[in-house]
């Protein structure tokens, strides 16, 4: 994510290392992965697509940057799109459209201005793991580039945690 030496941003090498771990975990467990991205505009999918053997486990990604695409393609209900319900529906729709066993969706506000009366840095993550949806809210600090970097990193970590089986239903943290 960073070309500059900004230590607060994850490096491409760090993200690529996490994606290599993810690739190994999804292959070990026979999973398929898909993404739906708003705030990150395809950055998560770009990293996943570079991982080893991505063609065998990464179904693809949907960039749903506008409200209209979220509503028409991903069936997000009319109303706010930076919210828990939008993240959940985006993840469910993506899992269904792509036939993925593990689908991740992100929607948020990087700032500095907001469109939905939510604090800049607010990001909702939705993940569907074998049909079961969970959501998580994070509020990242920093400028839009820092929020984007933190969102991509957290999304890949979330996929990795689910794929590696380290999370059990009783230990999952949902905010």
C-alpha cells in the first residue's frame, strides 16, 4: 500500500506475505474466496490476485463504489451504505454471486469529509463464512491513505483468521 516510507501504512511486502498465508490456508481447507469492496476500490482483490495459485481459490471481487451499484448489483437496501446492514448484505450477495465459501465486504468513510454523517475512518466489514454472516466495525485514524491501508490490512487479516480456522463461533468478536 505504501510507496513512501510511512511506517503507519502496511507495506506491500507485509500484505503479500499475509496473502501467501491466506492462500495456503484456503487451499488446505478447500475454501474459495470472494470480495466486495467500496472504500478500498479493489485494493483487497488486487493483493489476493497476486497470491500463489489465486486462480484456484480466488473467485474474484466486485468494486461497488457508488450507491447505485451497491443497491442494484449487491442488493443493499436503500438508505445508509456505511453501516452494518450494508456490509452484511454485500458479503452475502457476493458469496451467492461468486459461489464462494468465504466472502468479505468492506464499506466505509476514509475522510476527510463524510457523506453519511459517520466519523471519518469508520469502516464496516462483513464476512460470510459457509453461509454464516458476521460484521465488525472499526474506526481507523489518519488521513484517507492511512485509513485505506489499515482497511486492506485488517480485511486480509480477517480472511486469514477465518480461513485458518483460528476463530470458533464462541471466540469471534463482533462489534
